[in-house]
C-alpha cells in the first residue's frame, strides 16, 4: 500500500505538510490562531458547502514549486486545494484584509442591528466577523430588505431578515433527513430560505439546522428570550438515546436546563448530530448524566465565565476551619441560644 503524498504549503510564513487534496482553509486550521481564515458558509461535515460567503478569501503569492506564478485574483480557501510549495497570504496581505472588510460590509447591508434582542448574540460568527473587520457606519442609502418571521414548526423560528444565505441549513436538511421541506426560493435580492406553502419542518434531526446557522436566522423557540448564553453554564452530558449518540451540551443556570445543543469543536462545527428528542424534550437535569463543564474554545464572551474546572460540579471545600488553621470561629454571641425564631412551637 503506497504512502499518502504530502504537500508543503506556507501560510503567513508558517510552513506545514498536509495530505494532497487538503484545502487551504483546512491546512490553515491545522496551524490555528489568526492564520485561519473565517468561514461563514463552509462546514466540514456537509458535502457541497463552501464558496458562497467569500469571507475566507486569501492571496496565493506562489502557486507551487512547478508553477511559481501567483494567482491573479483572491481565491476562496475553502474550495481551493493546496499544491506542493504553495505560498498563501491571509492576515499578512493588505488585499485580503481590505477584501474581507468589503465582504463584511456587504453581509451587513440588510442585516438588522438587533444584537441586543437576538438569541445568537455571544456566539454569533457574524458578530465576531464584524467586530474584527466591520466599520462603524454604512454607505448603504437604500431601504433594507425585510421579511416577516416564519414559524417552521413547533420548535424553529425563522428570521429571514438576519439570513446571509450560507445554505448550511439546506445542506443539513438534505443530508440528514429523507425529505427536505425547505430551500432557497426566488433569485437575486428576493432570494430567501423558505418552505413551500408554509410547510412545517418536523424531521427527527431537523433541530440541527439551528446549530449550523452562523447567525440568528434560525432560533430555538423553546429558548427564545429566556436567557443570555453568557449567564449560563455549558456542561457536557449524555443519555442513552435510541435515535442519536445522546452526547450534548446542557446550558444550565443553577439546576435549571435552559437549552440543549450539540457539542461543537473550536471552529463552531457540530461533533455529533443530535435528535429533536434530546434537543427539545429533555430539559430536566435528571434526564442526563453530567460529565463536567464544557470548555469553550472559540474566542467568545461565554469563555470569560471560566466554567472550566469544578465550578458547578462540586460544593466548595473552603470551610472556615480550613482557612483559619483548623480553629473554629469565635462567636461573640450564639444567636441560636437567644433567638426563638426557629423554636418548635409544639414544645
């Protein structure tokens, strides 16, 4: 059996060897950090995704060892495979930085400024992107495109006004369900995610479209307006589920489970698809086996809560005797011997 061919690729002056057929984006993800281009439409677990949002554009300053000519235009790193000896510029290219700012401005043309009321705030990829590359003002002088809110069944709310047409939810429904009930209707500035004659989305795995949505276009109706994610504690948990893996992230505040989501990696992609029963219908702590706090890898406000370690899992062990060299506290007056508040009236 022949060994897999490896190509050397240099991204922002960092050289790495990757198997032939690897995209520039995935090669950059192996390096990590700021070298990795953002991606709003690409999803490694969805076939056909990528190439639509243009946020992952990079500059190829050297095509390969055999053909060192640079590519004449910026290319989508999620759709372009590496060549041996290729040299790529991401954050080190002024062209890329300028183009990415233009793409973000385009994505925000019709996007409503409703982050204060959007349930995606705090874990929104577009929010992160606009913070890094967005501008304070807008040059757009025309009326923004708006849509009415749609209920896609009992669990999912569609805010088409927030949608950036990344197609992730369409690919998810197409590849996880037997029949896809929604898609992109119309063309141009009238294009929208919708169902034919207001059909409900009721597939057992359709809740995963909420997890793959990079903005707040598809939201969980069982969680809407109930809490902010940075006030909740993400906990890994599992249960014996006959339909899916049962491995989820619980979002708790105290003992109350506010929502259930699939576990995501540091790129914000789902590790295991979960079913609607786990996501929407098991909101009691007793339904789950708690494994421990979930480490949030992405640079998110959620990670500022420092829920790693033992927070929320064990009672604190710092008693007064432990911090006072084993000595008991000195009581000036024992209120229990004086007050009759807790005295049993039957005695």
